């Protein structure tokens, strides 16, 4: 029964820790890594184990866990920092891709405006705009560009 209480208490502590951290990191662009969540869970487990040690005899496995607390948490902190950096880099990559797509769209729109200014029909301007977009998308791959523009 006490171990069930320990597990329930560990789950409660993990959720409380996660809530506090989420409140601190409530930025729109912030994403918390799985490694950070694993660290929070481990920290909560150690709190519960220490409390359990004051109430009951710990198993050999639990004693071993407590004996290696410092090393384990340090390792998990390093993993959490690396995981956070990876999440941050993923977000930067997403933003760079969005910016590149936006730039391509704007360039295609400028090509359409330029074509209209030269007296082309809507259909001709649309075609030129699409060709411009394809050149930008496949500019570094002439074979793919040729395949995309062949009718």
C-alpha cells in the first residue's frame, strides 16, 4: 500500500514540477524537450524516495537509486540541456523554412506584377510567376527544374 502511495505522490510531484516549469516557460516559441521532462520525473522520484525512507525500510533497488542520485541527476541535466538545444534548433529550422517559403511567394508575386506591367495577360503573368517560383525552388537542381517545367 505504501508503495502505491509513493507512486501516486511521485506522479503528483512530477505534474506539479512540470506545471511550475511550464508557467516559467510560457513563451509561444518555447517547446520543452522529452529529456527535460525525464529530468523532472527523476527529480520527483528522488523526493518521493527520500520521504519514503523516513517512513519505511527501502528496498535494495531504492537504496541503490538514492546512492546514485547525484550522478544520475547530473547526467539527466546534461541530457535535458542537449534536448532543449535540439528543440530550439528545430524551431529555428522551421522558422527559416517559413521565411524561405514567404520569400519565394513574394518573389513570385513581384514577377506577376512585373509581367502585368509589361502588358502580359493574367494567364501569361500567372505562367511567368509560376516559372519564377519553380526556378527559385529548383534553382540548385537543373534536372529537377527541367522535369518540373516540361509539359
